[in-house]
């Protein structure tokens, strides 16, 4: 078991490579994603302090990383080998129950993600994304079209087209670098499409 | 608006391919020996075409998402 610091943007794991350990986020945040050979990327989830990642392959012999992981910001991670983790779970059953709960939460999240991508339109997914990520703080997060496309499971051209569609419908305003939400109830209706 | 956002350029990533300047519909971007420069900022419509064509992600057109629906 060891503490592993990492810088923002640092690639921590590559999907498909042999698994060396499980990790827990102590500080900061990481993103979990998969890449297609075409270069498209799908964000699967974000891991924040207190949460683990790469658990399942670590607990399997000869497991491979399920996905790639990259630090979103400067972070500190707890790195633990599969055998050591398994020993801790056997010794402390409450730890096993907590990890089971985390896996259940991840399963819920991924099931919802599959439903969203498979059954909702890009425009509907974009409406949901804008509603969930609209900020009014001093330093809002900044997104490129590629960033948004990776969250939605599509490509940047489709995001651009969907943004123009929502703007033409009067639901948002595209004001240079600002996407401004104008009609939240209307976007809620769109997000169900 | 008295000021407006422009694409962010990281010249350390630029390979000097010139695609951004060639693709810019407003001719806002031109190539210099050290990389692209937005020489006509008033011609930039923030269309993000330069970002789309850049093979090394040296140009980024970033957006913030703001909720004014309650105002």
C-alpha cells in the first residue's frame, strides 16, 4: 500500500493493460474513460475523494484495467495491490460491504448512462448535460465541444448541431464563449426526448 | 460587449501545420514563425473551426455554461 501523488492531466491507467493495483482517491479527482480506435472518447465516470477505482480487475488474477484513468486536477491516490486488498476485505467485513455498495452505485450510474446514450437523442442528452452543469460561480468550469461530446457519447459536430438547435428553439443563447440557459423548464422537456 | 473571448493557443503544442489559418472563415488567424496568432480578433466569430482542424489540440475554444433562466 502506498500513496501516489499525480498532476492534473496525468494518465494513470491505460484500459486493457495488465492491472497492477486498485486505487482510492484521497484528494483531487480523476476521470474514467474509454477510447475508440477512431479517436472518439467516452467518459464513464468521475471519481472523487473517498471513492475507489480499478477495484474489479485488481481482485481478479491476471485482470486487465477496465478503462483508462486520468487525473482531472492535482490529486493524491492510495495505491493497493489486489492480494493486499483481498486480505483486508477478509479481515474487515465492513470494508467488503462498503466496496460492494460502491460497486452497486457504479452499476446504477453505468446503467443510466447506457439508457441515456441508447434511448435519448443527442439534443436531449445535451439539454440534460447543460441543466446539470450550468454554473453561476466566480470560476465556472470551461468545456470544449470535444469535452462535451465525450460526456455525451457523440462527436463535436453533433454537439454543435444540437447547440444550434436548442438556440433556434429559444432555450439557450450561444454568446461566444458562453452557453446561456434561457428556459430551464423547456430544457427539462427536451432532456426527456 | 467591450471585450470578448478568443481561442486559447498553446504554441508549445503547435506543429506549425497551418491548418488553423487555412480553415479560419474570417481570416482571423495567421501563422507566424512561432505558431498561430489571432491577428484580426474582431473577425473571430468563435466558430471553433480552428480547434476542430488542429491535429495537436494546440487551439482550444472553451465554453462556460451559465444559467440565467431565473433572472
